[in-house]
């Protein structure tokens, strides 16, 4: 069953005009914000395919920025998000790309502040449903609908078992998990979707593990 | 758990309850939420729909200027007393248009089942409301009944224009509304299924060909006709007319038609009305002015 809830059919409540080009775009922006952990100083947004061709009429631009400002799909501030971002001191720029991507509705978001930088690629697959396909150039698949932990770590043996042992000790069930790396033995990324919310102590425990360099929490 | 319309009707008839009740029970089981919480959640969606209709009837314009103001024209026309069709039918059409005009103007709506087809279900509900005077609880049930039929289409066919054309969006919305109208008017679960089948049969093959790729032309007017189709089919089913092809087979036919539909006619703005000389000119005017 692709759809499981009555509210997948009657819902979501959203700012128009398009569930894919507006609501989905806002959701991708909001996932980027959540993964960044705070409001960035600067956002560079690259639009591809149908997003690049129709973003103004669909409000894809204001929707992505609204998401980065942590607005939900039904937030009435979405149409004025560019002004709100400016007032909040967040510098926003857009690039319209010609490159043909695998999915017609693709956006790349880069967020910055003094110390941090994040790059994320997301696709909007219809009806407001999204997927994050790339994070800091790591390939991954993340819906943003479930609590998840993203662990940046060295590609060494035993690391998966160390992380999953922490989760098991806290009785956290793993729903979906994948590991991606750019090169053997180099930096790698673990994406773990779980059924429960993740407490701070769990995060800290994973952060303390050997060979783990960063832990990001995704709760929605 | 129901997987198709036949099972949905069978469940409702064997338990002697409304289809809305079957959907509520399933939602309780799936989400773990209480009945009250689920009803409250749908009540909030109903409020959003009411506000969108109200806003649209006051007149809105989209960013591009392609759509807006037609709901007002139609309401004024109804008031003039010259309307050929019945007032209820035109009221439903105008309220469906109102919702989609608000959507095109970046206002707040509730996707039913998508944003592009968000007008049909609320449009018909708020028009039929004037005649049947339902309670708030019955209006919420209307949405659960719509959801139950939409749920079957979404899982057995599609509710995405990119996947199945407009038949999957406005077609689905129209069928969902027809089934819910029948239930609100006191029809049986079987009659709801007949209304859905009759509606969908008349939406089969409808392509998704939005001008400039925007959810405006012809989406707003397709919602108008979706609402009109739903009310007519509901009346036919309530009159005792049945579909020779069962509802589940119509849904399956819709799915297969969607699979064979050319990509140019599935939300790419490359064919159909989007590819007409005027459609292309409008696209150029809109996007040209943005450069």
C-alpha cells in the first residue's frame, strides 16, 4: 500500500498552487534547515528541470526559502518568505540550472553560517511527498517523514555494530538503514530511520564512539 | 482493512454502518490515535476548506493573472435568476472554482486528493449543504467517505497527474465527491460505489496538459466540470441507475489508460492545451517577463 492514511487523501493543508512544486519544495527546504540545525546566514538554491522552468508561477522559490525559515507547508508566511529572510539577515540567492537531472523536480540547497556548511539535493515526487537524495555529496534516500539519525564516520569495520548497539541499548527500533561512502576506507555516512524520537543522550553516546565525526538528528 | 471498493461496500453493508465509519475505524487502527483525535484532525481540514471557499467567493487573482474572479461571476449570475442549470449545481461549480482560484493565488487549501484537484470535494459539499442541512459531524463524515474512495484509487491506480493524467486527479476527486454526496443524501454504500463508477467512466482518458506548467489553465475549469459531473452522477445513482462496469474495474481501466498515456500529456506542459498557439504564447508571456 503506497497510501496508508485518510489524511494522505484529504490533506495536506497547504499553501497553493502545487502539491509537488510548492508543498514538496517547502518540505525539502525544511529538511535542509532541520539537518543544518539552525537558521543559516546564507542560502544558495539551485533549481533544475521543471522546478527551474516553472518556479515563479508555482512559488517554488518562496516555498524553499519558507522551508529554510522552518515554515510548514500551511504557513501563510510562505508567499512573503523572501522579505522575511532578508529581514532576518539571511542572504538568499538562486541559480537556474540547465543540467538534466534524474528527476524533473530537483533542487540543490547549500546553507552556510560562520562555521558550518551543508549541501543537500532533494526531489519532489508528487502529492507533497519528497526524497532527499544527496547530503554533502553522499548519496542517500531520506523521506524526512520519520525520525532519523545521520552519522558521519570513518569507513572502518565494526562501526555499524557500535552504532546499532547504542540504539539497541536504548530499545530504539531501526526501520530503515543505509551506509554510503565515496571511497573505501575514507569518510562514510550512515542513515538510520527509527520508529521513536531520539533523545539527546542517545545522540551524545553515538558522538562519543570512536571513528564517529558528526551526528545529525532528523525529527519530523 | 479494505483493498478495493467491493470490500469497502461489503464491510459497510455487513456492519450496517456508513462508509465514513469504515474509514475512521481503519484510521484509528493505522495511526493509533483516538476517534476524537482523528475527527478533530479532519475538522481542521474542513475549516481550511470553508475558509478557502469564502475567500474565493470574495474574488482572488493569481500571480500570473491567468485565473481568478470566475467564482464571483458565477455567483452573480446565479443571483440574477437567469441560470439554466439548477442553482445547487452552479453553486457547487462556483465553490469548486473558488477553491482552485485561491490555490492558484497561493492561498491556503486542503489537497483533496491533490492541490490541483482541491476544488471538487469542498465545492460539492458546501453546495449540497445548502439543501441537505447536514450537521458538522455529517460534513466531517463526508470527507472520510471521500477519503475511503480516494484511498482505493490512490493504492490501486494513481492520484498523480504526472503518473496518470488529469483523470487521476480531477477524475479521482470527482468520483470521491459523487460517492460522498450519495452517502450524505441517504443512499446506500452500493449506490455510492455506483456513483463513483459512473463519474470515473466519464473522466477516463482526461489528460494533464497545464498551460506553462502552472496549476491554472485548464485546472480551475476542470474542477468546475468535476463538481458538476459528481452531482449529476450522484443523482443518477440515487435514482437507481447502476454502472454496467463495476467500480473496481473502472478504476483498473483508469490505471491502465494512465500507463499508456503519452508523457507529453502527463503534466509536462508539452502537449494538449499547453501546446496550442495560445498556450505557448501565454507561457512565453509569463516566463518571458520573468527573465
